[in-house]
């Protein structure tokens, strides 16, 4: 995950005249394999909370929908209701977007040759410069991605499992 996101961030935020091969070569020559892992703490925090959040929030929404709509936490949901739970759960799972903001900043700084900041240092800098909203900059594409992934891999899996019974 780290090398891929580093290379994408370098391509998007860095010198547009550089090819991906040049970026890989320059990074390898300057820092070796370690050069492909700036922002590792932010990547780890986001990844560690990602799928657990999607699954957990979706399951929580499912339980509440069953109780509210049917009065029974063990009731069966329709495919449409299951999908709605996935949309809500996938949306809630974006609470961890500040880790993604930190990852991008840490990787962009590394590629630009700027001094490294810790994840907390990035949070403080972003908050100081842009307020709390800065920690959620770019969340709309991530919301859409989170919804799609949750619908496909969490709710979709439940829908298919029910159909195969």
C-alpha cells in the first residue's frame, strides 16, 4: 500500500514532467526502499480502521434498522434495506479521513524534499492553516469510494449469502 500511494501522490503533487519510472529511480537512488514509505504511520492508522469501520458501522446500522422497522434485531432485511445499510455504514466509515489527509501531506512533503512531519504534526499544521474542515478536504470522492466498496464487499456479500441459502 505504501509504495503505490507514495507514487500516485508523487505523480499528482510533484513535477508533472517526471515519468513514473523517473520518480521510482530518483526515490530508489536517494533513499532506497525506505523512500517509498513516507507517511507509513498514517497509512497504517487508516488501513487498520478502514474495513473494521465499514463492517462495524454497517452491522450497527443493520441492527438498528431491524429493530426500528421490524421490532426484532434478528429480522431479515430486504436487498434494498441491506444496500441502504451499506450506504450509511460506508459513509460513517469515512470518519478516519484525516489519516488520509495526513498520508497525502507526509508523502507530498517527502517527494518535495521538505522536512518530515509526524502524523500529529501534520494534523496540527492542517488544523492551524485550514481549521477542522482541512482534515476532511477531499472527502467526497472517498465517501463515494467507501460507499461503493461497502455495498460491494459488505452488503453485497450478505445479499449473495442470503440468495444462496
